[in-house]
């Protein structure tokens, strides 16, 4: 393969139904297919091959910046019906990269395996919604499904702040503004401050990462807007812990009160590879702030939240209950499900 142009490599990965391409000097390109890493049958990459492929996706200014900082996130559009999220970096003094493959056509809720509550949440007019999970669990796809649903159903202004832009949305009933951190704005926090002056109905933050962006997101929800975001955390309860942990003890009481007042839902996700099949199944959990849940959050007694979720009020449920359903339906075995839960004793 000609390693001076990126498109043939992207097309090869798409043919293999890969979600990611990993480029490391001295190795052939490695594809992630249905959650598992699989070496391609392509020739090994030299450092100059990887640099050629990366430079083929970058503008002149991006090339210069990458050589200076040696780490860069960017988006690339070069194949019909697909976008690409790229992280270029150096390892052992040599260039390397990960390329996430993103179809431009967003699947339906049924195709994604999303719970019915997702569409109900998209009806809300204000508050704070978190989609959580580990890397590669489909958080961004769920977030963009919700944006697409709102876009096709409601006459809203949606301001999206992303690093980088992953799905390009055309405005339908809604008016969509997409801002890329590093290109259109200096930071998530800066863009969030500006968003409040842009007359939005919905503000989408690609990921909340630090105290400043979390505080601005909560403030945006407090001022009567719907805020959608993702967070790297293994489950719904841990998401709330992660948010609190970025603040000093003296500020945590205030953040708990803000979360108790403004949180609409936390949706957790895990993508589970199906043994012996070229497919994965989505397992989810949902935390909905009932009056009891809001009081628990306000007190910071997060260990009590699992009991509320298990009780099932307002459509709440835990990963273990979802996994138990997959076991009952014969989709996965109980032994296999144990690999994907912190509480295997709760599987039935």
C-alpha cells in the first residue's frame, strides 16, 4: 500500500468494519473491530510513513503545530459517509496515531440499542444530562443521536462545543452551531461563556474535563438551558464522584447542590463484544433524579444511589439489571457478564 495518502488506508479499515486504526512505527496498521484489536495484512509502517499519512490529513498550520507540541487532536473528512477523529502523538520519539472512524449517518435508537428514556430526555427543555462510560463505549454516538433527534423534531438553537468536531450536523428544524476547541475557540470554558450570549436553547459540551468547564456547564443548566455532555467514568454513581473530585473540599457542597437542582439524568454505557460473532451489544444503566435521589446527592451519600436505581423508580436501572436481561434473553452468559460488572453478585 502507498503510505503517502491516507484515504486508501481509511477505506481498507471501513471495509473491515473497524472502529479505530492504530498507527505505530515498526508495526503494520492495527484495526479495532467489534472491540478487539486485530493486525491488518498491510506492510509495517516506518516513521516517515506515519508522518506522511498524518500530514496528508493536516493543514499547514496543523503540521507546524504538531511538530512543535508533538500532540494534536483533529478531525478529518476525506471519505464519503464517514468522518474521522484523529489523535496524533509521538511515542519513543517516533510519530504515532489513533484514528476513530465515525459514520456520518447516525443509527436509530433501536439500532444502537439505546433505552427508551433517551428520547424522553431529548424532550426536556432545561437541565443537565451526562452520558458516561469508558473510552470506546459509544458515548459520542449517543450524544449525537440526541442532538440529531432534537434537530429533526424541535425549533431550537443548538450550540455544540467539541474537541474535535466528530459528527457534522446539518440544520433541520433546529439551527446548529458547531465550534471546535483549538480552531474556533480557545477552550471549553471560554466557548461555554460565549454560548450564553448566543441565544441557545441547547448547549452540547463534547466532554467535561475540569472544574472550570463543569462549573460553566452547571451554570448554563441553571440559567434555563438544556446541557448535554459526556464524561469518562465507569458508571453513573462514579460520574458524580468524578465531578466532585475535581473540586477542593470547600467547594464540593456548592457543586452537590447545583447537581441536585439541575441534573436530569446520567446514562452509563458499556459496549460488550459478543463471543464468536462480529458484533457488540450495548449495556446501559440510568440514574434519574427523583426527589429522593436529589436529597441523596445534596447530602453526598452516593452509596445510597444504587438502591434507588435498583428500585426502578422513573425508569431507573443498573448495569447489573441490564446484564441480567441480556443473560435471560440468551445474548450473553452469566460467566461472561461477570467480566463487565463491579458487582457480579447482583447478576441474576
